[in-house]
C-alpha cells in the first residue's frame, strides 16, 4: 500500500518504525485485515457444535471441538436493499406492514452441518480493520408441526429472556400458558411448548420449542432482564439481538428472521403466531409494557427474581517476576534490562493472575551477549509522478553510487544497511555572470550526516538530491517525485515534505497578475497551472509553467496548516524540498531554511508561515534563489502586490462506516413512502410489485424489486376505517387486533364487525380521562360498530399532583432532563414530575451541523446561552431550547421565503421553491420544493422570481435581496424579478448562519373580525397564545356593545389599554422596564426579532418625548405591519398571521374540551400559560410549521383536559 494512501496514523507508525503488528514485514506486505470469529452452538442444548462449515464471501472455516471458527481477510460489507412484510395476501383493502431489512457494510454468512437445518444470516456487519464476532445457533431438523424460536445476541446485556404466551387452547382453565424461565413448560403435555435453554451470560442461545400447535394466537417476545427496572432502556437496541424462527414444514432454512429494532424499551415484541395456520405475523417493535394478554405495568415485579449471578470476569495477570539470568530481577510487566557482561543467559518469567494461579516459562540460552552489536540503518520512501501524484513502479534508486534498488508497484523503495551520512561542504549563488561591478549573493548548502540520492526511470528526467539526512540505527524516510521531460520554454516546481504539517501549498504569482494556487478557478490560468494540491502530508504539490511571459514570477510555499500563526516553526522543520525543472532537466533542489539564533541578542530569525523560494525572469528563464522564511505574502513581492485572503478548504472528516440515510418505497399502486418501515393499504384487488431504493451516507445507492410481492384479492365484505387519536400518556389496543398505538393510527375492519378498544395508561399514576366517538363505552373500554368509518379519541391525564414541564425544541437538537422525565428530540415534549421534585436540570445537545443558540423567551432561563438550564418547579413550567445551524466562514445557508403565490429559483441550482394554492382549501397555500440550500463562499447566486396564478404579480424582494431605500425625493424603481448576490459579501456583512431571500407576490390578507384582532393584540402583548375564557370575554365586550369604566363602548383600543391594567401584563412590563427594552420585547412578539435602528429611534421618541402610551404602540405596530407592502414586512406579517391562527386554534380546543382558565387550579393555570408559549415556539412563515403546531394542541393540553 502506498504511504500516500495510508491513514495518517499508519504513516506515522511506519515512519517511526513502530508498526507493532507485522513490524518485521516489508511495508508492501502489510495490510489491514477484517477478521470474523464466533461460536456455533446447538439451539436446543446450548452445547458447542464441531465440524460445522461456516462460509462468508466465498471463504470457509470449520468449527473446532469448542464450536469456534475464524475467518480472516473477510471483504468489507456492501450496501444491500431488502425488506419483508406481513400479510402479503388477502382481500382488498389489504393492509400490509412493510419492514426495511436493508443493511450497509454487511455480508451473508451461512453454516451447514448434517442433521441440522442450514443457517443463513444476511446482515453480518464487517467493520474494516476490526475483529468482528458473530455467534450462531443451529437447530436440528424439526418434525412437521413443530416450531422453534432461537434468540442470540452480543456480549451485553448479560441476560435477555425468551417469552411465549400460548393460545388459550394450549393453556388451562381458559388462560394462556406463559413459557419462560419461571415456567419452562413441557414438550409432551400442556402447553406442548418448552424453554430449552435460559442463557444468563451474554450471546445466547435462548430457545423455545413448540411441539404441537393449537388454535388461537401465540405471542412471542423478548424481555431485557438485565434492564428490567429501567424505562426507555437502550440495552435491547444496542444488543445486536437476532431471532430465527424455524418450522418443521421447512427444512432448508429458517422460516423467519428478525433483527432487533433500534428503539428504546424493555420488551421486544417480535410478533404473533396463528396456531391454526402456522403463519407468523411480524410486529417487530420495542416497548416498555409487556406484550400479550398478561401485560403488566412497569411498576410491578412481573417475574420471579433469578439468583444473582456475578458478572463473569476474565482473570487478568496481576503480577510479573522476571529472572534475567545474571542475578538481576524485575517485577515490571515489560522491563528493559541491560546485560553488562558478555555471556549466554537463560531467562525465566513467572506470572500470577487475579485468581491466584501462577505459571512460569523458561527460555534457555535466550540472550547471547558477545559485545557491541550493529543496528541496521535503513532508508525508504515512496516515488510518485510529479503531475499526477500516482506511485511509480520500477524506478531505479541509488544512494551514493551504491547498488540500485527498484520501487515496487506501490512506488516504495527500501535500502538496507545504509552507511552513516557524512559532512559535505556546498554552496550556491545567484547572478554569477554579468558586468562589473557584479553583486553576487552566496548561500551555504553544506550538510552533515547526509548522503546523495539519485533515481532514474525511462521517460522521466533524472532525479538527484545531495542532502538526504541519514540517522544511524533507525529507519529514515525520503519521498520524492519525478517529472517527465519538459518542452522548451516550460518550467516546473515540485514540492514535497514530511508527515507534518499536513498541508503545504505551492503558489505562483505571474507577471500578468494571475495567482496560481489551490482554488479551482485559480488552478489553470492558461499559461501556468497547479497540477496537484496535496492536503494530507508528503506531497507532491506541483506547479507547471507552459508558456513563459515577460516579467517577474514569484514562487513561494505557504503553510496552510499554520495559517494566521505568527512565528510559525513547523514550515522550518517540515523537511520540505522544492525541485525546479526546465527543459534541460533538474535545475535546482532547495531545502526549506531553518531558523537561526543571533549569538549576541538570542533573537530567533527565519520564522514564518511563508517560504519565499525565489523569483523567475520570464524573458530569460533565469531563476533567482531567495530561500527565506517570511511572515506575510506582501514580504515576498516587496509591497508591489498586496497579500491574498486565501479561501478556506473544507475540513476533511474522519472516515466512518457508512449508514443508510434514505429510503424510497414504490408500492406498485402509484403510492410511495420515504419512511424506513412504512405501512401501506392496498385498496384495490390486484397483484403488486414492490420496489425499495436505498442510499447510504457515502452516496452509494441500491434497489430491489420483488415481483408480485403483494396479492390483494377482491373483497367479499365491505370494509370501513377506524381512526384512533390518543392524547396524553397512554396507548390504545383493539380486539380484534389491528389498533396498537400511542398517538394516531388507523385500520380497516369489515362492516359487520364490532371492535373493542382498551385504554392503557403508560406511566405510573396516569389517569384515563375520556373517550369520544364510541358507540358505547365503559371505563377503559370503548365499543365501536364498524357499519361506517369511525373516528375515536382517547384522552389521558398525567398523575394528579404531578408537576408538568413543557419543552420545545427549535431547530435540530435534543433536550434531556435530570431527573429523568424529558428526553426530547421532537419539536415539543411533555414531562411529568412528582410533586416532591423541586427543580429539574435540562441539558441541550445540538445535532450534527447545528449549535445551541439560547433558551428562548417565554420559558425558563430566557436568553441564556449555556446549554444547561435549571428549572425551578414551583408549578407547571416551560422551556424553549433554540438551536441554529453552525456558522462557517466558507459557506452560507440561504432560505427562501415566499409571500403570496410564486416561485424562487437559484442559479447555480439549489433553491427551487414554490408556494401555490392548495386544492382543498380556500385561499390557503403551501410551500413545495427545495426552499433551503448551502452555497460556497466563492459562489455568486442569481435568484429569479416568477408569479404563479392569474392574479399574482411579483411586487419586490426582501432579505438579502432587499433594495436600498431611495433618497429623499426620489421614487423607488420598479421591482425586477431577478437578484444577484455574492456569498462572500453576505458572509462579510453578517455572521448569521442562515440568511433569507424573500420574494413577495402580493400582500398577506388580514382577517378583520373582532376575534382575530383580540387574538393579535393578546399575542403581541404577552407573546403567547391566550386562554379561551379571556378571549371570549374581550370579544363579547366589544361585539355586544358593553361599556367600559368611562361609560364608552369597548373598542380594540380600549381593550389594549385595559390589558395594561391586568396583573399578568403589569408583571411582564413593570414600570422599571426601560422604553428600549419594551420596544424590543413587542417587536419580538410581533415580528420575531428585535427593533431595527430606525424603528427603535422612532418609538423612543414617541414613548419618551411625545408620551404615547405603551398600549397604543402595540396597536400602531400591528396596523403598521399590515400596511407596509415591502417584502420584508410582508414576510414578518405572514409569520404573525400563522401565529395568530395557531392562537385561535389553541383557544378553540379549550372551548371544545371544557378547559376554563378560572376553573383550573393554580398549577394548571400556570401550565396553560406555559403551553401557550410553547405552541408558538416553532411557528414561522412556512404553513407546515403552523399546521404542525395546531396538530400538537390536543396532546399539549391533554394534561389539563377534564381538570
């Protein structure tokens, strides 16, 4: 392997001679291997199986007497698309649950042994360079009618348990039998099922065998016994567990195979078995409650305890005693011992482990000390092509006229037993010919402990370097590059260096003002070009001049790794070499100068991040050597040209195993899904092909199509849809099965069926509140007649007396609480804490590519930029964690905002965003397409706005395209539907990680109802959605002509004044709050941002000098916002409109569900206020955020529904 292709850590090890594995092998023979090991056992007994043939990727191994196998050099796995589904045949409408079984970086493993059903697993993950483990359990052939469930897993958790709930017919006294470690069952009597093996120390197997099936439903699931007391436990998710299900009706392989889902919980509900048909229906879900009819709550101790087993601890060596044979000893693990006298010595080592066991080894005449020994000195390196960087094979390399060695296919050469270098005097000079007086600058090129290296290869210019440093007794490295002969008038500069710094850059300033260096647009300027930009050590980095022009060229090297570092020393110690070629071959080799210290002042000179190599006369081809280290680019040109601001390079990421990031399903009936495991209903009879397309994080794609995979036959019975909404901490299950959900789900049932729904609280003390939509209901049960489509709602309440905490996440990130209760990765989460909990600590963690911004207004810790927030639970509280995309100096996220109906398209491509009228609404609109994209610093973007619809017309740009205000007395020009911006200018003007381009196609419509205006006023004043009772009160006062305290009819203006007489408002805006702080607060409530300079100055004058009441300012700002037709203002008002719509929906839900503010307890009043703040946290100018907020309201208010 070429060192240029090595990981940096392997290069470093090779350079220092510290390759611990295979250190004595030539570099070309050292390779990273992928090893797969494991143990094969009998599924029914757990005993190891010998002579099993195990195969992966055309490699085969045979297990030994302990059942162990090892496969070396297993190829890295690949991306594979696969899936499975339940219920793929039946009457239409046919509901099919699809499950993604795609894998990345995996291989297929098989195992065969006479008398056993062949084993196959398609998802063995092979991590490059790692020791991978996969244990296997094989089952003997089963009799017809028998079934076997075989569970295996990894090292942790220590104890997973198989559970089987039999059908009622297989049980006794009308109850199913529970087969598990506490009731292992029997194969020859009821329940005709038995737990064969209970493994408590990792890996498995854990096996259940059914010897006889009975009519009815069997439930099979896995319980994490090791994590039995933990809710939302991650042990199962990380266990690597696999379940293989075998049937006596199929002897060629497992009938079903399941991988544990990546979800949290203590139970893995694998699926159900129909005892009459033998068909297994996958559920494949992780949950915290026990599946099946014997389900118990998490607070109980559902299973008898097992004897506490101590974790098995592999004994470790704890003591060493060395006897070196010369009377000396040591108790170190890896001692160094010096033998001072010649002789032959026997060495003995005695070791003792943690179990007290001792062993010794004696190596007779192991050390032979005859006198001084000679340590071999080695020179090695890699030879590459100077223009391509590719390794060159069969290059003849010679040191000081010695024997020629040839490079291998990886370009590597190796010279053993190199004699030590010697002192050599040498110098060079510029300008050695010319008329007197002739100024000549001489440069010392003497070296010590160096040798001369030469290299030759047909088709390349000969290479020679006189200063190869040779350090005795170690492996020395010297990489170099060779260049093909140049045409007349051409010149080439070839830079190479050592392991550090990672990135040195070649720069050439040409006489016509061009700068040849790494940006793409600067790499080729017509008469000169950068051939290679190496960013990972060693080089080469090559610049070629193809046509010399008159004038002065400047060639220099910049240490990009140490950019903006004053007094840099890493360039001086980089071992950098520049070779300069012309049409006659190698013209000059130069080594980076080293710093020098003035003997009198002790000042160090010769430091800097630039190596000024020299300058070239384009007319004569004469190169003048400078060979100095300087601090700035301007030091090189003598001020003739100013320094360059170099664009940043993208930071290289550490290599990581790819993972699947995209799924696209085509169900064959014209419907699609991008979920990983979608559920799809086929409503028309027919045979359907199903296709799954997957893509991984490396951009690799794969797809699979299964023909006639789903067959939906014509239905003989009419079907109706049952939809169930669940609000609060609970779940609903149905009989017959089909509904099993904790939020929203639906299922089709035949019209002649009656479905019973059962409500199941999910946390201790949670209370079921109410049903709606039932035909009849009785407590926890709801009966629904399916003669027509039905919508049912189940509402749960948190435990009475608990303290509630609402957390909103704005952007991409998560919030976790201590004590546990909040683990929030969605836009909004609820936590319920015991009444004894006085405070909760919240920790915000940004997602990849994002950063924590602050805790938002309207919640705890407002404005704090610390990612932790201590919330005092004096009652219900809220917190809003705001995240923003990371800001970069080299790229910018641009977000398109559209007001009205129209479209924004960017060039270069990236943004293609539309807002059009929705087909199913009156005047409502929605965004489609790509409305956000990242652009690089060097890009210039042109946006084009296009109106959509007969009544739409482009009216102007806002955001980054906002036009400048016309001067006094001037008229603003007509808006132009194109806008061009330079990303570099935007980055310089603002450090915001995301900036907006706004296109307006007309004003945002405002509703003129009293209800709308009161909701606007309340939200603008308080910043959160109001309670329904207060809203109805103020609306009623205005619409019924009630009189205020002055005897005048109520108006929106007097309501605004009355607001400021309320305790809540006075507490929010005390008299001590400055006008400036008040102005910013109101601006944020209405526009989502602080006041601009002009707006602040205007209102400071109005509130201060002119005495405008604060309440009047609110109405003026709202009315002014609606009246302002600029794109920026209309974008603000579109957001304000959406927030008002959410506020009204928030009030409507309260009215419809009997939530009356004055009738709530103090804690729930506080909770309602907190919920009103959080429901608005994520609402923007995008309709999707408005709709999501409205959909969240029932769940958000479930804790106080029915209070």
